[in-house]
């Protein structure tokens, strides 16, 4: 009960602006049913070779990567709220158009636009979360934002799995309507007020000071190292979103319902436990939490390659979902802590760019590996690379400890 009270109090401290962002993200994600089934949808069309399908789906990550690279400059020209609204409108138009295209080139171009419009929402929402949140509760604020994502992902793919078995094209209609509804809701909410500086735990930088311009050199090196060590995580977590449906349907020959159940179990676990977990771990350092998360993730993705039944897939899903609850809020918290006020938007965009590079690589690499070295190999690669990043993280931790003596 004390943990529940602490969680409720932390969410209340986040304020109304975070709640508007929560509901906007929830509307978007609840109807984001097309991407998890895009690979299977294109394969079942019978018009395209598996390599072509992989390239088309990878274009979603290309669009996302472009959005991340452009979002820093865009956020200097307009508010995060305006950029999010524009992205949601473009998302709705792109998804509405996609089922009517027939050539691979046209699909690739539109999927790139779709990825751009969807992803430009994300760095803006991260920056808005930082802007509206007390510093001590920033990790909880990121968890609150992820709660909206995972609530939506718990509902959307389950409904998508049922609809995909009957009328696949309906998924794109639902996806477009949800993006339009999210944009309309955000555009009609009153602007959120900034929290007072003393509540945020951040003092305004003096003009010409390092905090007002670029990050200190040590922080810049740590930030680049963090990006490098996060890359395997983003590849690995791109697999459930882009490869899982075709893996379950085509390689394991299981009913499409298992795709929805994997997403539901993952999202449901995050909904129930992520905020309480991060509330309970407020006193635990971010690096120890990342180490534990990387260990769980390596085990979970390795198990995904070993198991062959639906219930066993759900068990593996619980492992990598447990890791997700620690790793993603921790990584975003580290990015925020290693960034000066003037570089937060740039660094959040660069972090999101690495995330989308993983999403871009995952479907193409997974389909090639599955065809040449076996369907389980993408999961094994994810586990191996996370293990390598974990080794680097442990080495850095030992180095910092020895320097501190």
C-alpha cells in the first residue's frame, strides 16, 4: 500500500501537462495497429520478394531516423506541441494512403513518410516530458509516458491480430483514425504551464556559461558512449515490433492470436509494474538498474530463439519486458542528465535517432538472417550484442570506481 501511495503521489506531481501528453500518446498508440503486421501484410500480398519486403519495412526506420535528425532544428523553430500535432496529421494521411499503393518504390516512399511523421512525435514528446517534470521525478515521468505507449500496445495489437485474420486492410483505417483523433485532442487542449524552476530542481543557465551552450567534454564523451552501448538494445526491441508477426506466423506456424498475446502480455506487465518498479528504485543508481536490465534482456531474447510454443514465447516475453521497464527509463534519464538545457533537444533527438537506426536495421537484418541461418538467429544476435554491450557497461563501471578511489 505504501508503494501504491508513493506511486500515486509521484504521478500527481507530474501535473496536468503530462496528463495531456499521456492521453495524446494513449490515443495514438491504441490505434497503432498497422506497423506490427506490416511485414506479414506485405508478405501475404504475394507481390514482393522477402528481401523487398524487408527493405520496404526498413524504410519506416529510415523515415524515423530522418525525423530524429530533423527534430532538433525543428524544435528550435516551433514548440514541441506544434511539432507533435503536425506529425500526427501527417501520420493519418500516410496510413490512409498505404493500402492503395502497388509498386515497391511507391510503398517505400510512403512508408518513409509514415515513419517520419510518427517518429517526429517522439523526440518532441521526450522534450515536453523534461520541460514539464520535476527533476527528481523525471524517471517516473518517462515511465508515465511509456505507460501510455504500453497501454495502447496492450489493446491495439490484440484487436489487430483478430482483424488481420479477417480483413487486413482495416488495420490501416483504424491506425489513421487514431492518429487523427490524437492530433485533434492535442490541438484543442489549452497550453500547459511551465513548472516553477525550484520545483524542477534546475536553475536557469547564465548566458555564456557551459550549461547555456554545449555540454562539458566529459559529459559529451559519456553521452556518445551511452549511445553506442544502447544500440544493441534498440535493435533487439525492434524485433518484436517488425519481425515477431512473420516469425510466429510463417516460421513457428502458430495462429495470429499469439502475436496479439505477446504484445498484450508485454504491455500489460509494463502497465502494472513499470511505474511502481521505478518508484521503488528511486534510491537505486541508474547504472546498476541498467546492468540488471541488460542481463534480463540478453536472457529473454536468447529464450525467444529457443522456444517453439506459444506459452513458452510468453515466458520469454516476460523476461525481456522486465528488462524493458528498467532499461528504457534509465537510458532516457541518463540522456537528460548528461545534457545541458541548450543541448537537451539535440541529444534527445540523437538518442531517438539511434533508437530508429535499430528499428531500421531490425527487419532487414532479421529477414536475411532468418532465410540464411535459421529463423531463430535474429533473436540470438540480439542476445549476443546485448551481452557485448553489458560487458562494456561493466568495464566502464569498474573504471569509474577505480578512478574514484
